[in-house]
C-alpha cells in the first residue's frame, strides 16, 4: 500500500508546501493526482486510515480533504464500497434525430475510437431475439458484444443481435457494424430508440471504470431496412456522466 500511495502523494511535499491548513494541502495533492491521471477515473481511493498514516496527518484531516473533493465531484462515496475517483469528463451530446453508428459519431467529433471485443459469434436465439428480429425457428442469431472507447475513455457497452442471414460472419465486423451492413446491402434506414435511466451493475461498472451503482443510460435500438424488416436489435449501456441525448422538437398548431 505504501508503494501505491507514493505514486501520487508525498508526505514531505505535503508538510513543506507553504502555509495553510493541512487538509487544504492534502486536498490539493489529491486533486492534482486526479487531474494529472495519477489517480484514474473509477479507481478506489485508499482507506482514510492508510492515507492518514502515510501522509502523517490525522484522519480528521483526511476526512475533511476527501469531503471537499466529494462536494466538488472529484470523488464519490459508495456506501459499503469505498471512495472512488470521478475524474471530470467532457460530456458528449448525441442528437436523437440522426441514425449513426458509435464510430461515425465519434469520428465527427475528432475522437480516436477503439473497441474491445467481449464476445461475438453465431448462437441459437433467445425467445426475445426470435420475437424482436422476426426469426424463424431454424435460424441462428449473430451477437456482437463490445466495449466502446473514445480517447481512451470507456463510454459504452454495446450488445447487438442480428439475424444470421444478415450477418453470417460476425467476425467480419471490424470497427463499424453499420459500415459492414452498408457493404453487404443491409444498412438500416430508420430506427426506434428507447432510453431509460439505470444503475450500473458490478460487472458493467468494472468495464466502464465507474463505481458500482453509478448512473447509466440504458438504450434499446431497433433498426429497420427500407422494406420494414428489423435488421438490428442493440442494447447499449452508456455512462451517465459522459453522455447527453438531445432531441429537437417543433411546436405544431392545435
């Protein structure tokens, strides 16, 4: 623990860094570690007793410094779990009027994107997939599950299901599912999205680098071909601290 603490906190610097209350010095040291990346988003802060012992200050001093950072949104306390780093992220606005892929959307913003595949392949469909995708009894379903990352920040977990005749080889998808569907003549022309608030589960929180129970946005997208056939069922989980979905509306008479 001592070695881990030394990466972002120096007791000597803390004691010699000019005048002022010790808790303010500790607060500044922790804030600098967060903003510089020494403490990463979602990382658990060491227990107060360990911080106090290492920095040679009282636990009251540590608690006051941590309380200040919690109020400023740089730390988050989760009952029974500990205190976690909440490094500020630039919120992204996603218009709901455009049907775009994650890759296309991030590219327009100039973000560098990548994905980590969590799983993909052909499977026997669930009853839900059969109903939503309109599959026959003998058809398979292609599933794609991946973590979507922009500028090295994990933003979303995306779980897509498509009929196997539309996507016979899930491994053919490189970066953009829609690019592959466009190549094969199955790119959707419209979609219906349902957005709901949720709390991120422990498993998904670990992938998104946020504390368990953090606010998330659960999004279900059903996309259609021009013929009216459902081409894609995607259920995504977005970090609630990084995304705003915006809808433009017009007022009509009546």
